[in-house]
């Protein structure tokens, strides 16, 4: 149970917290004051942006939904504390004790967690000198945003990291052994020297290269992933034969509903292929031939489609998030029997996509719901008045 901070005599919790922070600031400057020590305190939902809370003790405190952007927690003891839904952008947790802390759905973009300890934590409550409750807490970072964050040398052992976005994060020499990394995004992450022994990387998104092969070797989910990629490559080979022969030999590929995260099909012949409902997040498809392909309902987050032939492709209901479309050809596909097949984007979820360098008619955006997208000159997502 969490207790609000209260002054010894009278006064509000907020006023008392301000006094505590002022005293801690003097302590850090070597001008007297007193080091901040809080236990089981609730400061949920406050605005504490930019405070220096380094070397403080904040055991089992509730900081959920709090704006802590830019705060310093260097060498701070935050064991078993709650940061659920907190704004932790640009925070510095260097060498902090984060054992048993829970960060569910918090935003840690560009935060520093170098050398921090995120192992399982133990919380014991006392009453009249006797232990009344003692339990262990698994550190939980599920569905957090750790994009561009730094976890160099961090101990992240046995931590729950499901669905975490660690795109472009620095994970060098971090220990993720026995952690739950299901569904994490590791695209562009720096992972040299990291330890993933016995970690669960099922449904994770990453690029297959020498580093990931070395780090993930022996993990069941990685072995299964490689087998899936080999099967995909075999099917694509048959499809290419089908296209080359005009349908006389080979087999047209159908990847409907297929898990294809991180697949590398750059420059391949994928025309008229079905990817309906497939998960292609993080796939490398640059310069592939994808004319008349069907991506309806597919997940195309972080997919590289630069330089692709996408004439006449269908994206109805697809998710395009941070999808790369530089120099992609998205014009109408001219049909042999006359007429043309346009690119279809109806009901697609489109976020943070730059269309400015793609070849696409400007009227294709009318009526679409776009978020933080860059459109070609003269294009508009606003429908013409009736």
C-alpha cells in the first residue's frame, strides 16, 4: 500500500515534497541539506520535469503517470517502485537500482540506463520490528518505448520486456539472460557483447546478421525463426520461377497471415504475391518487384520499401508505421487488356511515413487518416467537397 508524503506536523503532500526536493538539491551541491529518502510514498501524476534526484532513496514509491522527463536518477535506489505510464524521456538512470521496478507502458525514449540493475527485487514490509509481508517482484518494462535509449552494461536479467521498442538503442554488454523479450523491436540496436542466454525472443523483430546469429545462437525461438526464413526463401524461389515462365512452371506464392518479421527479400521478384494479414515488420524489401501485390491488413511497420515497384499494390487496412518509401513507384499499373490498377490505401493506418520522394498520384491520399506524414508537393489527405 502506498502512502502520500506528509509533513511531520501539517501541510500538504505537495508542499512537503517541494521541501524534500529543495533539501536534496542542497545535499547534491554540498551545501548542507539532506539526502532524499522516501519509502512507500505516492507522488503519482505530478509534474517533476528536470529534477536531479541522483543518489536519492525512493524505495517502493508510486511515480505512475508522473512527468519525469529529463530527471536525473544517477545511483538512485528505486527498487520496487512503480513508473506505470510515466514520461521518462531523456531520464538518466545510470547505475540506478531498478530491481523489481515496474515501467509498464512508460516512455523511456533516449533515456540512459547504463550500468543499472534491473534484476528481480525483494520487498519486505515491517510492523513493530517484525516482517509482515515479503515478496519478490520481477522488473517489468513491458510495452515501454526505449527507442534510442542506452542500456550499456545494464543488468537486465530475468526482466519482463514484452513488446518493448528498443529500436536504435545501445545494448552493448547488457545482460538480458533469462529475460522475456517476446515481441521486442531490436532494429538498428547496438548489441555487441550483450548476453541473451536462455532469453525468450519469440516474435522479436531484428535484422539477421553476424551479430544476431552469434548472440541468439541456440535460442529455440531463433532456430525456429531461421527455419521459417529458409521456408520463405524456398517459396519465393518457386514464385520467381512462376513469374519467369509465365505460369507454366513454379508456383505462385501465398503468404497470407504469415509471420515474416525481418525477412530479407531485397531485389526479389514478388509481383502479384499475396501478403494479406502477414506480419512483415522490419522486413528488408528494397528494390523488390511488388507490382499488383496484396498487402491488405498486413503489418508493414519499419519495412524498407525504398526503390520498390509497387504499382497497383493494395494496402487496404494495412499498418504503415515508419515505413520507408523513398523512390518507390506507387503509380497506376497499366493492364494489358486496357485500363489501370491504382494503388489502394483505404482504411490503412499510416503513421510517420514520408511519401515526398515516392512516385504516387496526389489524389491517392484523399480521405485517408494520416499521422505525422510528409506528402508530395500538392497532395492532400482532405477529401474534395461533395
